[in-house]
């Protein structure tokens, strides 16, 4: 490997904002903040999600953010604050860096991801199978 996953994550983390659970919890529920769940649909159905989070599978990220893309999702053009999370904070570190490079801002991610959020007893909701 020229640059392995760990190096990519470390490099991303130097350039992005990482929220503690407390900081993320304080942002949750605000009208001007969108929580973006980067996990796959089956992970949401199995484990639930942060209430109200918008599901953007990481594989679609660039295509859903870019207004020029045929797959663009308007949620990314609302001028809000974006809080990304995944299961443990790895995918979200890379995704936050990419979103930042694309010009989405402000954007940050949650340290430890959904597993830390859930373990801390913070609010979750079930996601029904489609
Ligand atoms: O969701 S993850 O941090 O395990 S890649």
C-alpha cells in the first residue's frame, strides 16, 4: 500500500472537525443542522439511527452533494450545518474530508460514530425494513 486506510483517516482527521458526543448531542434536533448517516440501509434497519438523520450511503456521497450531478439531493443545498456519522467514525472521517473538499460547509463528524452514540444511551430510533 502506498497509503493505507489508517493514513487516509489520519490525514483526514487533521483537516476536519470531529465532534465529541456532547457537542453532537447539543446540535441534534436543531432546525439548521442535518445529521447525515453514511451507513448502508441494512445497517440502519439492523441497528437503528439517530432520530431524523438523513441516510446517504457513503458510496453515493459525491453524487448526492454535487448540484451538477444527476443524482443531487436538495438536502445538501440547504445551507445548513452538516454532521456526518457512520458506525465507528472511520467512513465519516473520510466522507467529511471529501465533502469539505467539495465545498460543503460547515461539516463535521461524530467521534466514535453511531456505536458510541448508542452506547452512551443517547436518542435512537428504529428504521423499518423497506
Ligand atoms: O463505520 S466504520 O467507522 O466502522 S467504517
